[in-house]
């Protein structure tokens, strides 16, 4: 007896993403002008839109987030002699590339630029090809209910309980592969809440200006912190959506919510602009010049994500600028002047940390046996030069700090500036320590997040603060 053919959907079923969304995001990143043509293509039919977008992108099938549990089950079905058919609404060129990579499908049915093979069109095509109840169908959405009406058995993947119930009303449900829930952890990782720690830099001007007793300033700074944090989350989401392929080739970044398919790309497309609007609303309550600096940060970050991150050295300089913009925005929120010393110190310090970040990434790629970082202009052989530039920048920041502590400004702010000089030694140790950890391959991708969790960095931070506090006391 010949086994019943098994028809498998692609988007959201075999892979934890949607090829139409992936194609649109790739076009937005690589050729933004073509996005303006999408309404014209869509007016001619969804199949035309998919065909045109597929023709503009080069998708690597090996990097896609496959549903491994389903894939393993399909391999068993294939070994038992069942005929496997990949049937998808995605464009045929993409479906064929994926089928060729997996090397397990006997046939491919997909949208062809004329017919959008989804819903009723897919049901009609399968009914004509196999007859009523002549196949089993693996699907994941309400659009597949019409297909299950003409199938023998249903296999529900990544669907809700209501979808499984709807499928059971059409045919026998053979198996259910449960969906990944969008719980608190998924949202936290999508928003990168841990990265909000960077925005504590906003408070640096208030501490440096000794404005800790001003309640109005504290209120403005708290609002500014959340405004900047929500804006940063918006940018992180946009960056992750535009950097899917590169993230999937990174040993750690491949587990990010969008890269792994844990969170659908369309969720990010909706959430990112909503967060930006919330950020702007909070910034309006802060007042002063905070909103313009927030918008400058947002624009620079967007330009960095779209283009500058791929230009060697410029990417690290822009990262240093983005860190420094947090301090400038903090000064604007607290209505405090930005001194040359603080600005120069910040630029050199954050440039060193940006080089630490890039050096750590190069070391990871080198250990993976790669010669070039995907989506970046660096070769792994550049690591030693990046290390030299970073150490030099770090020493320069310590030098600027030492010159500042010998300036007249210190005499005004500190009663016993001799104690503050200890901060120079602490900073010199910390910069050296960070580069030592990076050299040993123990550095997190983001040095500031690493520093928050690192015991030696915590002690150095306390020692730095103690030196400043001691300098304010008249001994």
C-alpha cells in the first residue's frame, strides 16, 4: 500500500519565519529605494510582489531558523517511504532553494508570480493534484483551515489551541507541534532591557556637576532615562530585523528572538515605531534641549544600522559617539553645561570600549574558523591592530582625566582634590583589566554589560566613586 503524501507548509511551519517578511526587510536594508515600488507591485497581486522581492535578495537557506522538531519528524516520515511535498505561498525561487538545501522533498509547489499559493488557491491546487482526502497537510495558521478541509489528516505546527480545534473540525488531527509562547523572557530579550544599563550614563553630568540635592533634576533625569531606554529598544529591534542573516551566523547572536524565529518579524515592525512614539512623548515631559539630542541619537543610530556599521573604523567611532551622546543628552535634561574635559574623556573612553567590542567579536569569529566577519568590513587578522588602537584610546582617556584633575575646575568642585587623583589609578587599572579580559577571550560582546557583571569592574567602580566622594570632604 502506497503511503499518503505528506504536504508541508513553509512559512511559520517548516521555518520559524516568513520569507515575504525576510525579503522585504532585506530589500529595505540593501536597496531602500525599491521599497517605494512595493505598493505598485502589490497592486498587481501578492504573487507579483513576492516574485519581485525574491528577485532582489539572496537568501542563504542554511542560515534560516528551521523548526528542528518538525524537521526530525519529517525525516522519519521520509525514511518510512512517504512522499514529501513542500507547498508554500512563498515565491518558487526561494522554495526551490530551501528544498535543495534540505534534500528531502520530492516536489515543490509555490507561488509563481501569477498565482499566490495561499488559502483557497493552495486548497484548490492540492485538491486537483491529489484529490479529496488524498494527502496529509502540515500547517500553522488560520489560512490553512481551507486546506485541511480537503486533507485526510492535519498536522498543526506553532498553532494555538483554537487552531487545533478548527483543524479537528475539518479532518483528523494526527499530531500537534506546540507553539513557542511570547512570554516575559521573549519580550525582555526582544527589548534588550539589560542594555538599558548603558543609559545610566545620562546621570553622569548630574553627578559630575554635584546636583544630587535637586529634586526637580532627579525627576527630569528619571523621565529622560526611560525615554532614552525605550528609544534604544526601538533601535535595537530595528537593528535586529535588518541584521538577521549576520546574527544567524554568530555563535551567540543566533539565539536572539528575531534571528531564532522565537518572535515573528512582523511583531518587531509594529513594536519598534510604537516604542519610538512613547519615547518622544516622555521626552516632551523632560523639556529643555533633551528631545533634540534624543532625536539626534535616534537618527545616528539608524544611519549606523543601515550603513555605517559596515565601514571599518568608522563603526567604532560612531559607537563612541553614541555613548557620548547619552552624556550630552543627560546634560541637556539636567540643564547643565557640557564641559570640554568631560566630552574629551568620554570620546576617548568609549572609543576604547567600542574597539573592545569589535575585538571580542573578531576573536569569536577567529575561534569559529572564519577569516571575515559577516556584515562587517573586518577580517579576523585585523584583531591585533584593533587591540592596539583600543589600548591607545583607553590610555588617552586616562591622560585627559589626569589633566582635568590638575585643572582649576577641580579646585572649585572638590575641597581636597588630592584624593580625587586616586581616580586616575583606578581608571588606568580598569582600562587595562578590560583589555586583559578581551585578550583572554573572556569579554562579553558589549563591554559595559560585561563590566556591570564583572566583580573586578564593580570594585573599580566603587573605588572610583570613593575617590570622588573623598575629594568633596574637607579633611
